[in-house]
């Protein structure tokens, strides 16, 4: 299986630049970035939930080959949900990094807590947060 990093290397580069003090963002402008990422996260959650609710109900007959197909489709839906979850967590981490770059540490800590809670609640089925 191919390993995909879901933008984690780029997010880590942003975090490294923030930690080094080479990336600073205007505190007012960051609200727009965080808002865009909030909308992205909401849409990703909607698409993930649609896939999970509809993707496992294939309507296939009870024949053995149909059952095998249904199992295969369910596995693909789980893979899709895992991928979407990784993008959601990445967007949360990017929000936190942007808030830190704007020196809005309290807001960044809240975003970090949200990401940790989401990962702990199983948002990351593969275990990679």
C-alpha cells in the first residue's frame, strides 16, 4: 500500500518556520485563513459522513459474489474515510500553525486541543494524527 503524507511535510515546514520565528502572520488576516479552513473541515466532514452512510449500503443481492463485492466496497469506503480524516487533521494543524504565527497562542492552544480530542475520538483510524 502506498503511503501518503496528506500534506504533513508541508504543515511541519510551516510549524518549523513559526517556531524559528521566520514566519509571522497578521493577527487580523489569520481570522480569514482559519475561517476558510473551518469551512473546508466542515465540508470534508460532510463528505466523509455521506460516504460512510451511503457507501456501505450497496443494495447487492445475497449471492456470495455480491457479498464479496459489498465487503470490498465497505473496505474502500473505510479507506476513503481514513484519507478524509487525515486531511481534516491536517487542516486543524494548519489552523494551529497560522494562529501561532500570528502570536495568538490561546486560540492556537484551543485548536490544538480540538485536534487532539478529534484524534482521541477516533478521527484518525490509522493512528496517525
